[in-house]
C-alpha cells in the first residue's frame, strides 16, 4: 500500500508511483515520518450570500422540440398553386357576375331614359314635296304611268293628255291621295305606305264615277331625285 503525502489518499497497488489527484510522489508507510501531521482535506466553507452551483448532470440534455416533423414539411408548389388558384377563382366569380349584371341593368336603364317620352318620328308633307313617277294597274285595262308633282298638300297629275288635281294627307307613314280628273268625272283614291327612306309609296287604288264604274287596282310611285 502507498499513501499520497499531500492528500493522504491511499493506493493498494504497490506499483503506483504518483498520486492520480495531485501528482505527488507516493510513499510507502515505512517512509512516512511518524511525527508528521496529516493534512486532511476540509470541506469548503459556505459563505453568506454565495450560491454553490450544483454538480452538472452527466445525463444527455432533453430535446425541447414538441412539434412533429410533419408540421414543418413544406407543401409542394403544385399543391399551393392549385389550391390558391381554385380558391381565388371561386372568390372572384361572384364579383364578376355582379359586375356584368350591373352593366346590363345600367345599359337598359340608360336606353329607357333616352327613349322615354320620345315621339316616333313621322314624315311630314315636306318629304312628299317634289316630282314622282307614278304607275297604276287595273285588271283588264292594263298599266298606266304618269307624273305627280306635289307642293305641300296639293299637287297635279299627268297621264299623257289626261290631267288631274291631287290632294295628299299623311297619317304616320300611311299616305292617302285623292284624284279628280279635269274635263271628266273620273275620281280615284290612292292609299299606300311611304318607305322609311321616303323614296317610294305603294298600295291600292280605287276608281269610280265614270262610265267604267267602280274598280280597283294597285299603284306605286317613286320620287325623282
């Protein structure tokens, strides 16, 4: 057995030479001075206000992560793109429909305001004023053509050597022309419709009051530009 002269630690292994704690050279009991004083290690004194740290634990530290790894997995770009795109489309669709409906309603309202109280345009006698090439057809007698000339509501007609006085009235685009021949008892009433461009009239004619009696036919007149 050997003893450390400094810390008094004993070693049973006689082959030991130095103290493992302080490195002092070990001595056998026979080498020690019987009159020497042993220096025993003293426990540390506690001082007021001083905190002694507890020995550090040799156990491995515990992990403080409580979330599972799956929570930190990033979504693939495909998943994010498709989900966000579908969601944005669904959220935007009602707004698009509402805007389209509002535009349609606004258009209808504007059209109604513009046309409210507007009186449909009707042709005046000024559209009739001028020269017209007129033809009339009756069954059995054939077709006769002549010229009409109107100034305001009155006019004259010529069919070769036959002349007549004319008067014209308008009701919207419905035209009525009354004819009285000069030098004979023939009379006629022409009823027709004026085209939108005011360039042509066509309809039915009734003759009367001469030796041929009452008869009917068709007629049309085109304005000479």
